[in-house]
C-alpha cells in the first residue's frame, strides 16, 4: 500500500500534538504564506506535488517510496522530545473517491519541468497555436501535455503561457527546446505549473 497518506496524516497529527490551544481560523492568503527561503518554497512545492500524485498517480509515489519514508522520518525527528509520532509500517487502504485538488493549487509550482512555447491572450487562440505546433513538430511534441499558465506582464496585462511537458529533468526539457529552436521556433525551459489546456478549453467562453 501507499506510504504517502500515512506521512501526510502523521504530519497533521504531529502539528496537533505540539499545539496546546485551538488554532483560530485564518483566511486563504494567510494559510498560503510560505517563508521566503528556497528550502521553504521547495518544501511547499514538493508537498503540493506529492499530494497530487498520491491522489491521481499513486504508482509514481511507490517509485520513490524509500526516499519518501526517509524524508518522513527526518521530518518527524524535528518534533520536540515526546511529541514525535511513530510512523506505522502497515498503512491502511488509500481512499479512491478523493475530490480533485482545490482550484487554488491548480497553478502551484511544479517539481516537473516543461517548455514554454508561446504566449497568447485567449484560450481559444492558444489551442489553435498548440495544434499548429503539434502539426509542425509532431515528432518532438508527440505524447506531451499542453498547459496554460497566467503571467502578468507589466504595462501589457495578462497573458497565457503555453507550456508542454512534463519532463523529469531540466536537461530533458532543454533537449526538446534545442530541437525546436533549431527549426526557428521560440522555446524556454520552465516549471510545468499551470492548468491543462483541455480543461481550460472546455470551459472557455472567449
């Protein structure tokens, strides 16, 4: 069975164990605040990615089970003496009817890499642009997923960045970029955050 649910549950229990008074409700902005350090932001991005994988691609979590369990033990060791939570070795079954991740997490940073191919104002235009790129570079883009990520450009407004991926490493993404740029197209290595093109296209009214 999967260890990630146990890890996340243990973290929640540990948080409760070190709290002597109920925590007051906080607004979404406060809850989303992350310390402005690289390690804190990496931990936040990783927790979001792991939570998503635990729900929608549990086999991917199994692939890093030893590292995940080691991380869980390291995090649990940060508790004050007497507050540590012992991780069970035989976790219970993982529910299969979990809801999708909150919309607020849809554009969260991703640990996967992607390639930024172009920017557009509208979802429909981005869809056409993606179709044209696949037609032109089917051998390079075949099997990749298209995502759109909003970007605010000073003095110009909001654009939709068209990305393709995911790639496990920046080197893999860079190799694709090199092929596209050799053909005269724009390409840049980015994180694979954003919303699925198919999801946005199905609800777009522009």
